[in-house]
């Protein structure tokens, strides 16, 4: 069947009319030999275009990869596309799923995969894995993840490494430079995409600057009995996790819902009773039954699920959240409310990036319910008080000689509110600048990882080919130059540690067999990870736990509550590191904490600069860096989290209560899971049973509180496996 026939057949089967951009994109897809890039706001039906590509693949019996950024989304698409295949007269077995440790019909025509899986297949030494000759097309959903600092390189490298005959369908939210991106792809990589753009929103936005009411005065007024006046459900954005709880605490005492709705909420919460019985759960439950939820990185996944369930059923009118919700979870709302436009440490706050603002704005307006979305930005409370004062003051006749009015005027003048020197303020003008700034532009944000460098060097053994690859990346001259400098640093450090040897001309390299062990490390800098793994061969169990905890970053607000206890020095410290420090002429001066957390910037009164000897993890970092010709991106933050959880015999809630971390449970949980992954990475190079014990104990702790999330998190980690060199 010809492609135009397939197009007509697909369109004829649709139960509804197409948007104009959908029609344009479908025509382009079935006519183009290279592919199409589609940029459109959320809720505009981009999924339909992906379904058309799958429709074509099933009829032509040629392979298609469908990539997504998340396992949850991959599972969802696998189910949906399987059902569609059956509806179109094919077998569900024609659709497969590959997510690392889960494989369903892995040899199917249509493979739904996490983005890293496609890259792994492209880099695999086994050509049968990709089966390039029969590969017909690749759909990259949520392609704006190209902009992600940590994972964006996965989308970029996959796109660059795909064989030229493979057509690509890039589905993206609105970005600021789609034509520049398409020009780059054509010029540098010979792939000429058709670009289809829609700036139309199915639900238009109305922006409201609120300067006459405080946040706690304004939010209750948004709730109305009739749908025309109601502005909820609404997401209330704060840029600080503690502030989320504070705002929610103030809201829960206000009249937000009626008795009937409260009864419905209590009924809906019945299945979550056990999940909400410990930690911050009881507090969250009391907020929910009063119409307020909290959603941020510190909230456990099961608690988030309870909040999302009630919000989606329009029972809870307000969810107070951080901006991470705008970038990930699909939680549509009629309104979004910003309690501020500034983010950062106290006294050094900056206007939020336009990309963040537009992600937040985009959450307003639900296509299935709303004809209008609303963005409300509330002025600083000092400015609101000034506005209220001025309104009262202006109502007094300045020419009146009435003694009572004159006294009133004088009294008001005496109580005139002013801005504080210690505060930072935002304005309606800044809101307008964010609106006009438009969405973020795509570009190559980070240097290629060591795994990709090793892959390129294995192919050619020449640095020239790596430099040529870097020159072709989607970035300006200044950033490209920084990539080239980073390349020299990476190669120099690899050579210093014996992983490669450079020829006399400096352009050719010979790789040591040991370099491939670096590919095991994904959770930390691989050079440091491999070095620490070697040094920990001399350690006891506590030293291993302390090292793993300290290599992974946590916000300072948490770090201060999980300080390292007074542990007796272990054999690694006394017999290896301290003598090395002396031998290398390193001082025993303390190191400053590496942690940076703008969201929770505050001063707890503890003087980090008090003289103290370096801890064992700090010694590891100092000795490692002494071996390098240039600084490596090494992180150390001494703390005792996994060790503390083990001391409480895996009783998660007892541990977080003991450290006053009940409002940060989600972050503690994810840290423990990251320790599991890091311990597993070291275990692949060592048969030391201590690592297996750490994996077992930390996993047991996490499963007790979040069994389903634990399995999903570890599955996603398994999906991001090492990149094998050819």
C-alpha cells in the first residue's frame, strides 16, 4: 500500500476533525523522506501524529522505535499502542516494550522504549540488536528533553547516530528556535526535517496581576459555587519546599470546601489510609480533607499519588507545589498561582527563567474542561499592604478641615507601610517581560559523557574525530570552545590515571583494557567512582557506607540534619589515606561543602568554617584530585543517611523522625535508592559482600515505605545501562 493511501486510510478512521497543524504534519510525515519536527503546546494532540507513524509501520511491516523520557510514560504508550494495533486489525504482539529490566515482545515491529535504550542499541557492537536495515522510523516523544542538562545528550546523540534512511518524528512542546535546530540538523548531519509549528492553545490564557490582596485572601476568593466564576482547581507555585508547607498550613484553616466535598475526600482517601498513617502522612491528610494538597520532591510518591487523585477529581481546589511539578507530572489545572517571581537564596534571589515561567503558565487551562486558563501572580505582601494603605489614604479628602478626618489622615500617615531593605520584590513589569520572553531555545547544554568519549575513541583512536564531532554540536562558538577545552581535560585525566596513552603527536590514543570499567558508573563521575571503588577495598563496612552517602548530593537543609556521627577511624583512613595525605604534602585543612541549593538557602547558625580535620570522604577527594592534572567534576558532602537508616533497622519513618526530616521524606527515599545504584555499580567490579549487604539493607528500607516506587526507580536505573563500545 502506498504512503498516500495509508494517510487517507488513517484520516478516514478518525472520529473527529483535525487541527490545521495536525493535517499539515500528517501530510509532511507521509511525504518526507527524512522526517518531521512538530512543536505545539501541551494538549494540542501531538500524540495523534505518533499514532499515524505507528499505523504506517504496522502496515508496511517495518520496525519503528517509540522513545519516551520516563518509564511511566513508556508503560502508558505500550498499553495504548497495543490496543490501537488490535483495533487496526493487527496483533498486540506487534508492539513491544523495553525499559531495562522489563522486556515485553522485545523483537516486535514497534518497540516502545525509554530514550536511553535506543542510544544503547545504536552503540551496541551487535548490529542485530538495532536491525538497522529493517528500521523504518523513530518517534521521539517529549523531544524538548534535548534541553535537559543531564539527559539531553541522549536525545542529541541518538538523533545524530541514527542511519540516514531512518525517518524521525520529533514531538516537542513549544521551543524558541525550531527552524535554527532544523537548519543545524540539515547542515551538520544531512537530515532535512520539515518543521511544523502551532502556537495556538486550545485553551487561551488570561494573566492576572494581584496587588490588592494577600495570597491567603485571594485564594479563597477563587473558589466559587458556579463554574463560570470558579477559578479552581489551581496549582499554587512556591519555589521553596518549606514555604509550600507553610502556605498549605495557612490555607487549611480557610473555608475552601463544603461538608459534602469533605465527605467525598474522606471516602477517596480510604485506600490511602495505611500510606498516610506515618511520617508526614497524618499532617497531609488533615490538609487534604480541608481542600489543600502539597506536592514537591520532599513528598513521598504514594502521598503525591493521593494528592494527584483528589486534584484530578476536582475535590481538592488547591495544590501547593514547587516548579518541579510544572516540568514533569501531568496535573492539569484551570489556574496557576505564583506566590513570587523570584528564586534563590535570601538576599540573592533572581527572576525565574522564562523557560520555567512558561512551563508553569502552560499548566493552566484543561482542554477537556476549560475554555479559558488563568495565570495569577500575587505581589509581595509588603506591596499589597502599601497598595491597600494607599487606597484607604486616597479616599480621605486632603482639603477637609474636619478634626476627625484630619486625625484619621494623620494616623494613617503614621502607619504608612514601606518596603523593607532586607527584602527583594517583583513587579507587574517583570511578569510582562516573562510573558513576552517566549519559550526556551534548544541547544547542546552539556559536554558528552565519558561513555560517549570512550565510544568515539574506540571507533577511531583519534582525537581529531572527537573534535570534529564536538564542532558539529548544536551550540554557539563559545560553548563549542568550552567543549573542546573539556575534552582536553577529560583526555588528560584519563591519561594520568592510566586509562589511555597519547601518541607523540598527541592526536592518537591507545586505550587500556581497564578503561571499560568506567562504563559501569552512571551515578557519579566515573573516574572518581572507579578510584573510590579501588580504595574501598581497604575499608570496613562503615567506611563504605560513609563514602557512598557522601558521594551523592543532598540539599544543605537536609545535610545539616544528617551529620556524620563520631565514628572511630577505620583502616582506610588510618592505614591508607592519612599516610597518603602526608606523602603528597596535603594539609589536613577542612573542605567547604560542595552542596548548592538555592531553593533552601538559609543559615542555621552553624559555622562550617570552624577548624576541624577532614573527614574520610574529604580525604578521598583530596588524594584523588592530587593525581589529576586538571580538576574533575567530583562531589563530596560528608553525611550519614544510609548508615542512620541501617541503625534504625530499616525503619524509614523512625529514622526521618529522629532527624526531623518528615517534610523531606521523598528526598531521603531517593537518596537511599541512589545509594543502592551506586553500591551496585561498585559491586560489578568487586565481589565484596559488603556492597551486596548495603544494597539489600537500603532496598529493604525503601520497599517498606514505597514498594512500587522502589521497583520503578530501580527499573529506570537499569534502563540507563552502560554504553558498550564497538
